[in-house]
C-alpha cells in the first residue's frame, strides 16, 4: 500500500491516540503511549496498518505532481490556461 508507506504513518496514529487520551484524561494522560515511540514499536504498528489496508482497502487512485506546468492554449478565440496544481507549502 503506497499510501501506508508514508514516512510518518505510525507517528500520526500514535499522535492522534495521544491527543484523544489527553482530551479524556487531561494531564493524567500526558505520558500515554510514550513507550510506543520506540522505533521498533512504531515499525510494528506501521506494518500492521499496512497489512490491514492491503486486506481491506482499495489502492488510492490519486497522486501528486512535482513541479507542475501550466498549459496555455486557445479555445473559442480566447486564451485559456490549465488549472495549475497547488504545490505543498
């Protein structure tokens, strides 16, 4: 699963779980899942998510474009441009 191979997938899941725990438990939940931040455990979580996605989800049909170009042409006597793709900030 290409989308699951995102660099920080497991970190994002852990962060969301920690934020949810903090909303529920306040400062008492500050250290929740800190032990999971160990690299081995993050990789294990990432592998499980990738496996689940491979078994249960369709592959994404979207993509990103690096260095997009604007194409200019003429339509009905008027100059038109393709929609430039917004680049990531």
